[in-house]
């Protein structure tokens, strides 16, 4: 099956700095890559996603890049704010297996 | 549209008991997945149902089971509860299995096993 690795497991940045979270996947048939944000005590919520026919996608301060050849994708958050503090999960959907495989999460802390 | 709902939100059980959790999907969603979330363990996949059929299954013992009804509502059952089953159980729904559809999570059921 698919294996999704996510790094780092914890990330601390100063407000205003950028944060980057990286994920790798193993199944070349994976073609959909969502990112979820989970604030403390709340449900995971989709913040951005990308499909395998696109190399980059941006939504205001958040961007995701995908390198299909290297089988890795990354989340970039610019101008971080304290409210960006949360656990972020990457995921990959295998077109052959039809399910999402999640990374283990990254605890992002943004210090004011 | 109403979001994904889960009942109950909190549950306290003792070892050896069994428990049933319920998930009502967003209207029109036919795929329901279940996850176990414990501190430091991320989202552990339990199983996924689509049109009343289990399509995928994670690496959990047979004590964990599920089903889906014709209205797409899903239940999961844990029998012979163990202390290690204490966790947040999340369900997530989407239009179909695969296809890159957005998966929406419910608020979760917090299970505590004493």
C-alpha cells in the first residue's frame, strides 16, 4: 500500500517567518494530495489540496508544491501568524486503492 | 448543507464492555471513513465504507467493526474494550471512494476506557 512520511514532526517559527512542511509518498499511482489543519480540540479541516496534473497551487499565504518524479509534496505558509499554530496533516490518495493515506502530522507553533 | 455529525460526542466505558459510535454524513456523501486519533499517533485508518460495502480496511484487530446503512449513515463497534482503545474516533465523509473528492471530518467521539 501507500506510505506517507511527513517531516518535521514539530516546527517552531517566529511570527512573520515562513514555515515549510514536507511529505513523501511511495505509490506512483497516487494522484490527489490534500493538507489538513487541526486546531486543538477541533476536527481536521482541509486547507488546500493539489492534484497530480498540477505542480503548484497557491491560496493567499498558503501554497503547496508537488514533485511527481521525486514523489514529494510540500506545504508552504508565508507570513505566519499565531493563529496558524495547529497540527498539519498531509495525505495522499492512491488511485488504485481508493483511500487516503495520512502522514503523522506536524505540530506548528508560531511565537508572537 | 449540514456538516458531518457524530454521536455521542463523549463516552466513558469500562474494560470488557462494547461500544457503538455513529456517523451521519453530509447529504449526498456515500463514502464514510473512520479514524482513531491518539496523542502522537496521528490519524490511524480503521475502515472505509461506500454504498454499504467495506472498501478498505486498516490494521486493527477484529474487535473493531463497522457497517453502513442504505442512507449512508455508518456505525462502528468496538467489542471487549481495552484501556488502549481510549482515543478520539473521527469519521470523515465524501461523495465517493477515490476520485480526489474532498473528505470532510466530523467532530469526533471522545472515548475513555476505564
